[in-house]
């Protein structure tokens, strides 16, 4: 039976979630995709469902899903690409559609080229030879790290001298958290500056528990660090961002925020906490997480390809 393709709608979120969990099961041995995360992706204001999403079906069976989004509006394009094991036909079809749309999107934004980034499990369901044949190459590796938690062992830590934490239930503190994330991640690979409103969309701020987002302050120096965590994943508690201003690094701030999160999530009944880290991070974040008992859950590679922007179609003048 031939493959069929159509755009996704918000009503497709459960089917997409089921597909992604089937991919999770094949790649990491258990499902770890939550429905609300898929719903947030499909509702993101930067995603035009009609043009930026694809569902690939074989008869009644969904076998592939793709989505693209623009991180900066300057030709940098983020890509989601998921196919069931053994479905190279769907994988190639999605790549063709994604690359073509990215080239048009770059052109519409006035960019000369589209730079596409796709995050794939280091042992993905897709045959990576299909990617390399089309010019894709790996440019970065991330590790998803986890740590077991125990309410008996993970107790609230004593802070370094002069360090205090506060949460971000107040709007003013949310804006400060955004500013700290933008500053501390500015030099990170593939980071693009975002307005406060764009950041809220990216973190699904409407559903975020802001009592689990913390700002760290040092006496005489003001706000020096931020941690954004969330407790809406079924599989584990999750640390999305941990950033420390350059002048305050190496003074135990990041370690204290980690231990604070361990204690908070253990007290909430969580038995595991996780995060993702760029293995080439210049701040040596990987070593910090390993020193605090976190270990590899699975690895993720960032694949990149560059495509020239699609020519703008000429308009005939009567």
C-alpha cells in the first residue's frame, strides 16, 4: 500500500504521542513521551500546522511524523523526524518534505540558506545512512543523564555563605529568570536569543509550575544563577536549564542548585530526576553532573544539513 501524507492537527496529538512512544520503546526500552509535550509542540505559535507538520501513514497506520520550527527567523530550522523501525520509505519522504519546506521558510525570512538541526538518539530507529546520503552530518552530542532520588538521602542542602534562593511565582522574577537564561546560555551551541514571550512559548509557560523555577542570589552580587525544572513528565522530574553567570562560576552555586532540586523532587515523591547536557559545553557541565551522581541514560546526536533558500516564485505583471 502506498504512503499517504497530511498535515497534523491538534486532534492528532494522541496518535503522534503513541508513535513517539513506540520509537522510545525501540530506542531506549521504555516510553518517555508525554501527551502534553506533543500538544505544546502542535500549539506553538511558530509552527504553521498546515505547512510545518507531516503525518505519514501506511493505510490506517501512522508510521512517521515530522515537524519544523524556526529558532531565529534567520534560516536556522529545528527539525523533529520520527519513523517506526524499518520504515526507510517514510524516513526519506519526510526528509524530502522537511528540507523543501525549510528552504522555502528560509527564503520567506530573507535568509540565503536554511541550516537544519535534527536531534536523534545515538541508536535511532531511522537508518542514518539515509541521512548521510543526503549530506547530513553529526555536529554535536548530548547526553540525557539521570539520577535516582531518595527522600531519606536527598535532604535540603546548606547553602554556600551568602547564597539564597527564591522561586519564580512572581511575574517580575519570571522575567529575571528569562534574562538569566538568555545571558548564561548565550554562547551555547545552537542557542538563539528569544524575547520573554517567545521563551514562555518555548517552555510552555502556561503549564509550568513556577514554584519549581529558582533564582540564586549572592550577597553583594545580586542574581547570579537560574534553574528551570518541571514536574510534569511521567517518567521523571526534569531540569531544563541550569545557568550560572560567568563571574559566579566555580563557587558552588550550580552544585547547590542541583542538590536543592534533588531534595525538592525527592520530597515530592519522585524517584528519578534527569536533564540533557551538551558534552562539549565549555563550562564543563558534564563533569559537574557526574560529580553529583548523574549517569548516562542515553545519548543524542545533533545532525545538520544546509540547503540553499528556495527561489521566490516570480509574479507575472498583467
